[in-house]
């Protein structure tokens, strides 16, 4: 392939531009804020589930407490009626004696139910506290997530702008280099990441290997407009005043 030395030198500029674009793409693919968004999204989902579980627990205990309070109130109401009948003195001595025994039984039952009610109230208080703590934790995580999403989106926007600015000269460079040489360059770049390298001090800057004497002699004798390749890595070699030829 033939290409005048100026076109070959511009190919190095194209490689530098494409390397800069690849670096921007790498930064976008490995953006720390994006990784934090993913991590925080998982934490927020887990925290929301924890809140739902805590809300369910509070609701269940509230129902249990309502039943317990109802049981206590039933005993109190029954005891109040018995006390009123006993105080009125209405009934036979046997009936009044039975009322006294029932009042003793009801008092014991009320005491037992009130202890149960107190235990449920304590669990309800603990469940409320746990729910508050989980809601507070969720709110904190959601705030962190929102802030990190903003940070990520701004970073994406900055990288997009940098990519647009970097890529702007590429069409002009491609036109200067020429379609035939760019086609070979793109093929090599796709396979190797770097499609062209300068020959500097008898060393290929693509594979960083020194060119042997025989290959160096062949490059030295090749016409200036001939496109030469590195025998080791296959990349296009661009000769410069620093090539050591």
C-alpha cells in the first residue's frame, strides 16, 4: 500500500484521537458513581422491604393489642355488673355468695389479662421504635441514592461532552489520511486495540520491541510512501525523524 509520509503521520494523530475516545468510553463504563448507584439501589430495595415487614409487624401487634384490650374490658364490665348486683343486695344469700366468688375469679382473670395486655403494649412500643428506625434508615439511603444519581448523570454528561469535543476533528483526519489507509488502520485497531505506532529509536512503540537488523534494513530501503508493518505485532509503522534509521 502506498501513502505519502504526511498521510502516515496524520494516522498517528488519528490513533491518538481514538485512544482518547477509548479512554473516555472506559471511564464511562467504569464510572464509580454508577457503581455506587447500583449498590445503593440494592440497599434501598432491601430497606423498603424491611420497612414493609416492620409495618406488618406493627399492624399485627396493634390487632393483638385491640383483642387484649377487649378481653380486659369484657372482664371489667362483667365485674362491674356483679358488683352492682352484690351492692344492691338483691338475691338469695346463696346467689350473693356466688357473686362474691365470681368477683374473686374475675379479679384474678383481669390481673392475668392485664399482664398479657402490658406485654403486648411493650411489644407494640418496640415495634413502633423499630419501624421508625427503619423508615429513618430508608430516608437516608433514598437521599444518598438521589444525590449519587445526580452525580452519576452529571459525570455522564461531562464525558459525553468530552467525547463530542474529542471526536469533532475525526472526520477531517479520516479525510486527510484517506479511506484505504483508514480501512487498514481500523481493521488493525479492532483486532489489536492500537492500529498504528511510531518507529522510534528502532523500536516499535506498539509492541515495544526493537526491530531486528534485517527488518530495519528493509524499512530503511523502502520508499517513503510505502506503508510498512511491524513484523512482530503487525501494526502499521510510521517512520519519523526519531526512528533511528
